[in-house]
C-alpha cells in the first residue's frame, strides 16, 4: 500500500497463490473478502465495477454485461464456473436469499466505498504477509498474467488482453503486466 498522493504500481499475485489466499480468507471467516478477490481475479474488473455487482450478476448466469465506470464502455464477461461456485458458497455462508441485493455491503447495509476496500486490502496484506505493492489492482493484473502465461499464442492473448484492459497498444499491456521488467530482471539474475 502506498501513501496518499504517491504513485505506485500494483504488483500481481501468482494465480495459484491468489486462489490459496481466497481459500484462506474463506477458512478464516472472511467470505465477503474472499468473493471480492475471487471476482476480481476471475473477471479482471476494476474495484469500482466490482463493488456495483449484485448476487444475480454472478449466480446462475453465464455472461455478465456491465458498463465500466472508468471508460463508460460496455463489456461482456464470461462467468467462470469456479467464480459461480465461490459466489454460491459465500451467499449460502452469509444466508443471503435475495439475489437482487448488492454483494459487497457493510454491516450498515451500504455498498462499500473504494476507501474502505483499500483499508481491507491493507489488513489482508498485513495478516497474510503479502510482499510488495498489493492492492485491489493486483488481482486485475493477476487475471491478465494468468491469461498471458497460459496462452500458447502469446500475441493473440496479448491482443485480447489489450482489448479487455482498453489499452492503446500491446506495449502498454506488456508494461502493465510487468512482462518487460521481468524479462530484464531475469537477464541480470542469470549472470
């Protein structure tokens, strides 16, 4: 986490580590935080768009259609079965019956704001010993890194991620994912 007003770049989490963290949060009685992180990890959504989701957006639906707050553009997102299963599990743990409710609400029954979520991510970082610049944006980057690393056709994956992230160039997407930096660091480490 950074100081207010400073500029930092969020680090990504390895996909498997992010999934373990989600499981730990579930086991530690933090189901809402687990679902928040899972939603961002499996959709690549920004925090501002994630906070607007209702249970009906993730439960029994294959495609989520949202208008992104930052860009104002419509985006269609396939809902991964792992995410659907997590959402159903969390909904049942919380005893939610009404799928039209917002998912990420406080004890006061209001949707969390971005500042509250930033504070929650800081608590998660401290409690679970997460190194580096960890924030909600880390999960968006983890989503992108997973897609890029899994792809046998890196150029195609890069083009798709560029569209998903609304970047103006593939170079911007590579930089966003930290690919160039990592390759350069590997050169130094290989000496």
